[in-house]
């Protein structure tokens, strides 16, 4: 589990400044890191593809795996997968990205070992 801490505000600004290009990179990295909490060998291809073409479903699956991985490892984490799918379909995917990044930052900060 290799999670990189990112500043949420900087990521939002970069997403807007690059007209969404950084946002695509951010989605891919979040999916990989979220899935790696459950299984370090899972490269999150399904979650990445779904996140790029049907964002709410990809975010839902990545959050589900993050929650399952946290539960298995005893890491405190609230499963927000239902909220992610609702916000995604309402067009508020950027909120999902911020929430997931915040959760991953907390996990990285606490230095949980895989």
C-alpha cells in the first residue's frame, strides 16, 4: 500500500487550470491507491476504466474496496460508497475526489503498514 499525500485544494486548482487533465490523473491515482489498501497486487483496472467512462460506478467500487481493506486491516474508516454514487450522478464528482483524497491522506499520515 503506497499512498501519496496530496493537498486537496492544490489538486482542485490544478484540475481547473489544466481543464480537467490533472483531474483524470487524480482519478487514476486515487483509484489505484484506494484499491491497494485492500490488495496491493490489484492494479484497479476495472475501477479506473469505470471511473473514466462512468465515474459514479468507478468511485463506488474503489470506495467499497477501500472500506473493505480498512476493515480487514483495522484502520478506522467510514464506508461512503453510497454517498459517492449519489454525488457522482448529481454531477458532484469533484466532491468525491476531495473526500477520497482526504481519507487516503489520513491513512498515509497514520503510516498504516500493509
